[in-house]
């Protein structure tokens, strides 16, 4: 596509006042670009962006997929061996693929990603009607043709903005958008900041970087400041061209207003690596970590891919670069981050091409006992160490059990009464969330029957059981049969809270107070309680404890039928390493929830 002259000659235009400065548009030439389609488009939400407005980082990650493995059903040992002479087991189904923590268990939310396609343009429906009512032309129009089109739409307010939105959402040709700019400049004598920003987004998404550079010159010369949304777009555009170093200056301007996003940093890191400037790349990467941001998977992929292209004159040696990359894997371990399939393949390729080392990588899975199916190594245990357990117990007691929020659902007197109750009982093996388990049935007339079936199964195995319920469960009704409730109280210790009380804090207290062997039965994912914990490390420790201690009834429990529980994994799902191996759990699905863990592993082994 050749260059298109936007305005021929110098046009006398009326001035446009924007935030304290007048903007008079002179003649400009917008050149076309042949760069590939942008992988991600950053933008500022809102009908009219303000300089300094905070940018929200939104990214959509694509993942490769591999088929899931299935495992044979088997019973897993309950607890930590024969405690106090008990050798009973809880009948469990395999933790994979049906574990409540297994990736893909949560309901799929793929449609949410599709709704993001329009990015920040959805608010246009609030300004003069739906944008869909304005059908964009399929070719560039003259000013007269645009005028006729506008009049045919009743001179709709914000016609230019809404039409540019449609051109963006329909991925129209850039020349059509240019002709719209020409019409607006001719009609009004100016181009507003908002319209230029919309046009800029279209340019960046389409890979038209030359045009984005022209917009940059116009906006720099006519507006006192750029908002962070525009700055983010310019960083994206500059970073994929030979002018990538100019993106660093734009990044510095963003720092004066707010902390740049991981995308802002990552795009420049990628550019620096592709251009052989590892010193700049790692310096910016360190800033991402120092600012408390989580690097994007694309940033890590760029660092691993460019590892073999380090120039001899670079200050950082290949061995130093190798240590930095291994540090990324350790960062993933410490923060329980899982690489996606594409990044996993890049990590594997990097290991296999390391000079003087013979690494072999394979995509595999683990047995229910935590043995790598590829190399036969035993993966790290899910069991918390004594130090980790005490640390978690202290934090849960302080931030969840005794936190200020707990008394919104109970009283200090009731909590103290429960503590005294627990203190007088032997350590429990299992704590049951009575209401949560009772409602595993769809038949509300069989709530007590369902709970009795679960308690009976645990009691049959010789376990010391605590059932937590609410006082209304003791009142005879169709849902709560009096005989069933009496049997439950004979088979287990029971504590019934006030009807307004929340069960979870009591359940967590009893489970943690009983010791590291004690487990709890519930389908509640404890998201709210985990969020109460003060830092990421403690929240990850809670999640590890939860996965190793939470029993979930696999199917509806009914009287006369053996109750089965989903099995609890014996190993932890984090990046692991030894002297001659790395095991990296990776995402192979697009519907893994935040309370789920991957089922696939990259096994890397070497022979010395």
C-alpha cells in the first residue's frame, strides 16, 4: 500500500483547545506499514482518556494443548500411616483427572475471552446509541460521501468516534480510517485527542507502525501530555521496530505517573533481547520483579529463545545468562507459576541446546503416588514440614480465626466456647463441614441422610470425627430427620453453632488445632479465607496445605452405598529440581481455575 496524502497543502484550520493548549492541525502524511499483526493491543478505557490515567493491563495468553492421561482407580492411604494404631483408609478415587484441584475441573469460562475482543470500545453504547447501527463503508470515502453518510444517520452525535470504533472492531482497511480523519479535519478544522487515540489503536493492532509514528509526532507536538493508554500503545509499536530504544523514554514518562505494567516492560525486554542488548533486557526485567509485577509468559519466552544469540561483546556472559534463566524457573517455583505449553517447549529446547550438557526433555505425567512416569523420580511431598505447618497455623489463627472479619458471622463468646470444646476432646482425624456435605444431594428431604452416610463411612474406618453444624439442624423437619441426627451424634463429636454463624473458621481452627494429620471434608474452595492471609507466600502455603488435607465426596452420598472420596495427591505441584533433573508442571488447558493445578509435567534429565 503506497503512501496516502491526508491533507494536500497547508489547510487553514480553526484551533482546538486541549487541556490548556491549542492544537492546530497542519498537513501530515500518514505512511502505510507492512509489519505483522500485533499479538496484543493495549488501550485506555473510557470515552475520553486523561493524561496520567491509570492503564489496566489486559492480556490473553494462548496455550498449546496435549491430551490428558487417565489413571487406574485405586485406594490411597488416609493420614500419615498408622496413627495411634489405626491403619484404616478412606476410600478415595484417583486425584486425577477428577480431583477438585485438577486443572479443568472448574466450569469453563472461555466465552469471557471472546468478550474482550472489543477491548475498550464497549462503552460506546452509552454515547448516542449502539455502535452496531453504524455500518462502516468497505472503501475509502471522499469528504462529501462521509457527509452524506453522516446525514443519512441523522447527524448522530459522536459520529466520528463511533465510526472509528466500528472500523476497529471490523478490522477495516487503514485507508478507510484515514479518509474518515480527512473528513473530520475538513468539517471541524481539528482532530480530537480521543479520535486520534482510537485511530492509533487501529494502527497498532494492525501492525501499521509507520502510521503510529506519525500519530506520535502529532500528539507530542500538539498536546501537553500523553495519557498512559496512548503511551502503552506507542511502547508496543516502537518495541517491534528499529526505533525500539525510544520506547524506553516513553516508559520513563509513564513512571512519573504510575508503575508501568508487566506488558510495558515485557515488550521492551523482548525488543532488547531480539536486538542483542541483554544488559538492558535484564535490567528492565529486574525492575519488573522489584516493582512487584509478575512477568508475562511472552517475556520469559523471549529471554529463553534469545539465549543462544548473545554477542561476545556483551557484558553478560553465556554462563551468567544461564544462571539468570534458571533463576526464572526458581521464581516460578517460589510463586507457584506454571508455564504454558508454548513456553514449556521453549524451555525444553533451551535445555537441550546447552553447550557441553546433555539434557533430554519429555512431556509426561506423575502417578498418584508422585512418581514421574518418565524418569521414575519421586516428586516432592505435599506434606508441610513442621516449620511450615506452625507458620501456617499461626497465620490462620491470627488472620482468619481471630481476624476482625470473623466476628461479623459469630461472636467472641461462641468462638471461645468452641475452643474450650475442642480442647476437651481428643485430636480429630477428620473435621466435617456438615451443611456443605448435606447439600451434596439434590433432594432437600435427604439432607440428614446424606450427612449420616458420610459420617458412617468415616466412623467405619475407625477415625475420630468432628461434625460442625448449625442449631437449626437439630430441629426435626423433612430435611433433618431426628433419628438420623441422633445417630450422627453417636458416631461423631458434634458442635452446632448459632444459625447466623459461619462454619469455615470453626472448621479451620479444629483441623489445624488437631495436628498435621487431620483432614477436613468440604467442597468449599476457601477462596475468601485464603484472601485474608497477609502475603502471597502464606496464601500459597495455605493452598498447599488445603490440597493435602481436603477430602471431597466424589459423588452423591446415599444410605446403603459406600461413600467414596476423591483421592488426595501425595506430591506437590511446583517446579522442582535436583542435581540431575528438573520437573516443571505446565498448563495444557485453557480452563484451569485459580484453585486448580496442572496435570502435565516437563521432565528434564541429564547424564554427567
